[in-house]
C-alpha cells in the first residue's frame, strides 16, 4: 500500500520575504534602467564578437599546424573539439543560430578523429571559413539560401569523409 504524499505549506516568514508578496511587482522599466540594460547587452555582444574571433583564430592555428606537419595531432584535435563546442554554445545565446549550426557540424565531424587526412583537414578548414563568414557579415538568424546550401554541402562532405 502506497502512502499519499504530504504537502507542507511554506512558513509565513518565507512568504513575507518574497518580492512584493502582497502587491506583486511591475515589469515596466524606467528609461534610465532601460538605457543601462541596453548598454550591458551591447557590451556583452561586443565581448561575444571578440571571444568568437579569438576562438576562430585558435581553430585556424590548430588546422594550420597539422597541415604543416606538426605531429601533435591529438592535442590539436582536442582543441578543435573544445573550441567548436564553445562556439556552438555561444551562437545560440547571441542570436547566431547559423554560427551554432556550422560549429555543430565541425564538432560532429571531428568527434573521435585523432589524425585527420588531408581531405579531412580541408573540410575542417571549410567549416572554419564558414564560421568566419557568419561573424564577418554578422549573419544573425538562419541566413539565406546560400548559407543553407553551404551548410547542406558541408553535411554531405562530413558524412562522406568522416571515416576517410
């Protein structure tokens, strides 16, 4: 036989501590508060752009090092996985779903990869180029037909050459 759950009402003291428990609170913001919030959002967006640009540079360095014959591929592939995952998460937060889509494509492609072939390096480079284009042109939203076609082509290439 199962017991019925017992619900315990919170103490009155907790209710009193709640924000404006009796009257509620207004969501209407004063103009000076709105201005401060807009400044915070603008600064966060600027920081986002700088941070993504830095991560893109790191991606490019990792690919170039491997293309130039550096044998520390395990390190570089780990770095590419980590950076692409970071960019993937950041894109969604700042209304760049296309950035997220390209970063996801890159991250999915390099999962489990330790020593990429030349063609795989080319595909990784193309995905990084796509990320650069999104940021350079500040393409928010899903992009247009061209961007979607490029994303589809990259998906085809990643499927074809994942295990090359």
